[in-house]
C-alpha cells in the first residue's frame, strides 16, 4: 500500500518560518492536501491541490509539491498554529494519510 | 456551506457493533466520496472507507472484514457499521467529504468519540 512519510515533530520560534515535509513515491503525480488538527477539535483543511488555500485560511499558509516531497510552509508562525498537521493523498481509490507532524511554537 | 454531523452511541460493548450516521447538509449527495476516518487516542488519522452516491464502496484492507458503509440518498446521510469491536476500536470517528477528481478531503464533521468498554 502507498505510504506518506512525515517527520514526527517540528519546532519553530514565533514569527519564524515552519516547514513540514511529506514524502512518498512519485508524489508529484498526486495532489496533496494538508489538514490541521488541534486537540479536541476536528481537522481543518489548510491546503488542497498542492498549493491552493481555502477561503478563511491565512495567507501565511502555503504549499508545494515537487519530485517525491510535498511541503507545507507557514510564514510568520503564530502560537495559534501549534497543532498536528497531516498530509493526505489518494492512491488506488483510497485516502492515504501521513503519520502526522506535531508543530511546536516556542 | 457544507456541514456534516455524526451521531450514534458513545459507548459500545466489546464484540458488539458500532453504528454511526453522518447527516449531510448544504450540498447534494452526488459527485462526492463520503468517507469515514478515525483517530485513536494519541495516534494518527486512519481512513476507514468511503462510499459514493451510487453505493460503490472501498474499505481499508485492515478493517474490510468488519466494515459496512451505506448511503441513504432520501435522508441525505450515510452510515458506518463496524462489527466485533474491541478496545482497539476506541477512537474519535469523523465523517468527511472527498472531492472527486482532486480527491482531497474538503469537509470534516465535528467528530464523535466512541469508547469500547464493558
């Protein structure tokens, strides 16, 4: 089955840029979305189709997908961005998630 | 605005069947893949399976023998049944909408915690 690999954790200082990667075989051939998950809340999509941002998501969130790696970038990271982030793809008629990355803002 | 709302028992006994329903509002039931996802405590997101408006399904191979997802177009809702549950099935369960073509999860329900315990 298809696998997406994310780093378990990423730390960033407030106001700095956070980058979270998602790796998978031939990932560039697939669309990637990113979902933010805070404790006790349902996930929220922050990026879809690799780099598109839904309405209501701050401009500091951006995405890219090249080669075998997709990246979620958060510029000017704020304390409210502390959360788990999951990349998501579609393979063989199934939803595939990465293992999730805990973003700590400190 | 699309809204999804899960409902069902929050406590299920071991070996019994977990049953959840997801009510859909703000969109038609056609075109999309209607999906169930869960998150066990302290773990990541796990895709359970999905159904399209015509009733075609696909399930996670690890759960396939125990899962049934169905859709009721007249009530604009879809359902999950997971039988022979164990403590390992304790999780927050989410229903979600997947966009055809790009295949991304565009909408999530608020989630419901289901505990398996006697």
